[in-house]
């Protein structure tokens, strides 16, 4: 019996070099027209959009093109006075995802004074449950993404003491599967994005010893398809964002060399829009800030000299993590 692997074919006229200037122009101009349909339709994740755009500009050394004062004022306006959490946009409910994005942006700007930090700490700690898991917000959804958001944000704030770290780690370990991967909760299938969240949590909490490192790294390597691109789980099409989720996890496992880097780089470059700038999920699709960040971040992990080094745990410039003197745990190099 034979199986057809879902994949894409890279065209001969695809972009083969990094179009940094076009990507900088694309992000600098994104959202300038507040009446634009795409801008209006993405209000529900605007805080994360700010993080994606700023981080991409930071690693391209172009952050001066972003409206710093306007961004800081926006973040301040999105903090809820009662709960301390931060929302995606004005008038929205606070959520763990957007609280982390806001903390990351203000950390890069070295402007955490623009928010009530103790309010953020109180909000995050209030969402931890008895089993160590975290709700994403007051409505009660549990997901390992939210554990990572909590641990990530609190470590940036130097306040991991505000939660039960051991219980958080035990919950994450309870989500480990037979293949070494992780899902959103115990019993859920392994997924590359959630693996990044769980490995990142263990890295920050210095519990990487609990991983089935070789089994997990092999599962991640099997995500690479003949096109060079990576998918998030078996029998799915490649998606540029997994150039981050998979490669960052392999970087933390110190097994990034298990993937064909040249083929992956060709796939990433093929996802660029040569006319407008920006990256899309697959070659020929519409570019967006989300995939633009993770395309550039993937190239950074591959060692592209035109981009600043990015930290595989925090998805922020390595220079920022060095300034904070954070030292997430990385496993010894694999064979």
C-alpha cells in the first residue's frame, strides 16, 4: 500500500533571496489605513499583531520604523484595571495570550513601567488551577499554550515565584504522549505548536531532563516534507509558521541539525511575496504579519547573517534575553 504525502511544489520563478527591504516596508505600512478590511477584521488579535510586527522589525534591525509611543500608549489602554490582565484591543476581555504579547513588546522596549506589573502578576497567578494548569481567561479554557504564556510572561517579569512552578511542570508532563510529543491537554494528540509551548515551559522551568528527547526530536524531524517545508502533524500540508514551532523546539533540544536546513531555507524564501513584501503560509498565498515573523525567525534559527539572532524559547531577540540575564535550559547536543 502506498500513501500520497500532502505537499506543495516550489515553482522555478520563486523568490530565492531574502527581500529584507520589502519586508520592512510591508510591516511599516501594515495597519496605517484603519479602515482597511483586513485591519478591521483582525481587531480580536491586535495585541499579538503588534508583537509579531515589532519582533520581526527588531530582528531585521528596523524597529525604529515602528510608532513606539503609539504602541506603548495602546498597550497601556488595554490593561484591565480590575483583573490586571491585558486584552487584544480596547473593549475586549483580557486574555493570557495578549497579556504575554504585551509583556514581550514592553520588554523589548524596556518600558514595563507603562503597565501595572503587579496587576499582571495577580492576573496570571489567579488563572492557575489546582492541577497546575492555567485557564486562558475567566471563561475557563485549559490549554498548554496558556501554561507557556504564564511561565514566559512571569519569567520576563522576574516573578515566577508568583505561581506553583512544580505543579505547572507536572501538568505539562501529564500531556506527554507515547511519541514524545505533547498536546493541548492530557490525551490530546501531539502537535508541533503545542510541543514548542511545552518544551519552552520545561526550558524556562529547567526541567528538560523530563523529556524523551530523541523520540521527540525524531517526531519533529518527520515533519519535513519533500518540498523542504514543515507541517504541524502527520498528513498535513507544510506551513511556514512551523519553521518556527518545529525548529525552535529542535534548537532547545540541540538537535536542529537533524533537519535538512538548505531545503527548509528554500521553502521559507519561496513563501515571500516579491511584490508586496511579507511572508505567507505557503508559496503564492497572501502575506500576513504572523507568517512574516515566523519566516524571519526560522531563517534566524538557520543562521542567516542578515537577521539578528533570535532566542528559541522566548521568540525575542537574543540581545533582549541577554539584557535580562535569563538563561533557559537547553539540552546537550544530540548525536
